[in-house]
C-alpha cells in the first residue's frame, strides 16, 4: 500500500473516505475497527472478499428461494402472466375462435376468461411481482448488513454498467441467474471473464434482442450437413433456420414465423457502453460485423427454459472484418468469442473502464493521471479488476483533499448508508426498495442500456433534496422496517443528553463529526429548511427523532 505521508487527508478522514467509497458507509463501531486495524489493512481485506465471513447476509438472503432458482424453475413456479394469455389464445384458436387480447389484459375478445382463468392470471401476476420484490429486497439487504462491502459495491457497479431492464418481457426471470452466475463471480476478477459471462447471459441476450438475431437471407449460414434440415441446398438450409428460430422462441415449428434477420443492438452497446466507449474508434461497419459475429447466440425457449444456447443454423458464417481484424469464414461460436477477445484487450477499453472506476471511487472530475495509471494496470494485468482497484486505493488521488466528500450519493447509496449508520437490521419487506424507487432509482428498473447516472449533478435538484430530507425523517420515525432509534447503539445514550449535547452527538455519530454552521443551526432549531410548513412537520416526531432525520437529510450526509 502507499505511504501514509503522501496523503492529504488526515488519519480520521482516510477512515471515513474508505468506509464511504470502498463500502456503503459505516455501521456503528466500523470507524473504530478500521482505525484500530489500519485503513490499508482493511481495504486489502475487502479486496479479498472470499476471506471474509459473511454468514449473516448469506443466511438472510437464503430466505428468498428465487435467488437460487434457474430461469426454467422460475418460469414453472412463477408463471409469466402474458404467457398465460398466449396459451389461452392458442387454446381458443384450436377451438376455432378468432381472438384478440383486450387492452385491459383480463378479457379475450370474443370470449371472456372463466373464473378459473381469471384467478390463474391474477395469481401469476402476483407471483411474478413477488419474484422481483425478492430480488430487490435481497440486493438491499446484502448492501445494508453484508460484511463483504467492496464486493457488494462492485456487484452494484457492474450491474449498472451491464444494465438490463426487469420490465421487458420475461427479463425478470433471468435476473437472479444474471447476478449469481455472470456478475457476482467475476466482480473482482478478470474483465474478459466478466464480459464473456454477460455476453452469454440470457438476461443480456434477451434485453438487447440478440437472442433473435440471425444471418440475413443473402449471407452464408454455418455449414449444414446434408443429412440435417433436408439437405445442404438453400431450401433445406432455410427450413432448418426457420425451425431453429421457432425452437429458440418456444413456438410451433409448423407455422410460418415473422421475418427475422440481423439485430445490431448488442453489437453496438458492446462497444459503446460495455467496452470501447462512444469515442472508442469503431464504425458502423464494425457494429454490423460484431452483430454478425453474435448471430446464433440465443436463448433456449425464453418463456420455458431460459438458458444460453448457440444455434449454428442462425449464425452468419461469412468472413468479417472487425476493428481491423479478419474473422475467417466457416466458423461458429468462435466469431463472437474473438470479438470479445478483441474489445477486452483494446487500449480504448482499458481507458474507458479505468475512467468509470475512477469516477465511481474518486471523483466525477476524473484525474487524468490516475485514469492513465489504472488503464496501464488494466492492460498489464490482462484486465484484472482487483488490481485496477488496488491502483486506485493506493493512489494519492484517492486520499486527496479534492476527493474527500466529492461524490453525491445515488438514491441506492443514500438509503443503504442511512440504514447502516443507524445500525438497521435487514428489511425482509419491499418497503426499503420502494423508498429507493421513490427517490428515483428503482432497482433493475432503468429502461435504457446506459445505466443510472454516475455523476452527482444528475441526482440533485430542489425536489430531490426535499425528498431526501423527508426520507431521513421517515427513517428517524421508525417507519423503515429494521431501523429503530431505540435499538440504535448510540440512540439511547444520546437521548439521555441535554439538547446541545445531543446536537454534538448526532453530528459525531451520523455526520462523522463534520457539520457546517448552517447544518448545526438546522439541527439545533429542528426546523426543516425545505418544508413549506416545517413547524407542523416537526411535530410528527419528537425532538431527538427530528434531529436525527434532519441529519440524515443534511448536505454532509448526501455526499460520500
């Protein structure tokens, strides 16, 4: 680790910096433990999460079986409501009825659902929602009570970098597997392994539509043997492609499908958002070549199975030129693998990932010298994420005066840090996740592939500040399951003090001993400066609760 004398922050500031960046904030007693252990030793421990006993978090999330279930199991036990509608339409069609789905979703034109059908549909909707709630609840709980804090920070970082949207079709059925098999195992590993796991994940394949991308009709497909698909002629090949598409989608192979073809979504986002960056030097021709390389990377029956499969009959086996590299003809899955190799080792990717990591852990205004050093580490270590983080955490920039309290917390970070600072237990209800959504960051709910904002100015405006103060007051009022000032380690002691001593104690326990004169004045008066009728609002809490709530909403607590 770096020499302490090169750091601009005091020893106490370094402890707070580490807990606010490497972790989601301090729990009661954390600052003292890190100080006693040594900040460098604690950071090094967090870089090796497998050595940290995280039994409490593991036992809590084990209450949610959806986290361990495969997409196929989830689709069986938590049926997708729209799939039930499709099955009902197929049943009616077999009986000679011409049916269209009503806009209400609860009726089929020409024939109402039976009472049993309606009950089945409503139950499916409830189970589907419950599945997503459990995923969100487990994510929040790990961040609040988990001891492997850096791992949780990086899981959140990569889930946002490789974002998917739970509201698209059966996407939510893939989310547990996505985190369990693609993101979490590689969050501190090699970037190429992470990139490959994401590329083959049903969550990403479905979200960016690569699951239905296939060779264009005028291009050569993967070589098909004469005894498959009715022969090696064009008619046999087209028939095989048609059946492969239908089988992948879980549809009837006897019906004519709607036209398919090349989909560029994943090829484009792979370069623009996942690796090279928007200015990474690629062209539209490279987007097309990448998309062609990933044809055939699909999902086995998305609404029944939901596992990755490579289908040669859908693959464009023609020669391709990608970022100056020639991908030879007559290959299969190797085309996509080579594209991943190329982008994972590109200098632009090293710089792009380094910039995002420095922005997350140091400052929105990324120090260019540090970005260059992290990019060099990325290249030298073959994309070792752990070593890139070690370069950041041992840098003078990480412990610089400019980096201290330079980051604004996202809604997720704010809520988790507030619950951690008052020693909250894990919330087994959807309440905490709903609060995060209300503050503007619904978990797994970002529609676009660019993820939630990484810069603080996107999260802060007048309305957001008021909402954050109100959230602090809700926590102090005991309206968040698991959070109780009566059970807070410092709470009982502080409530027994005089008013002035309470102010000092709250500033010490919640704000790390740092408060501006304006913040101190607000805590002393108990008046919410953002409320239109602050006096009335304050009467809903006792004086100490109100003080704690205002501290959680203070500008000092909004930054990390």
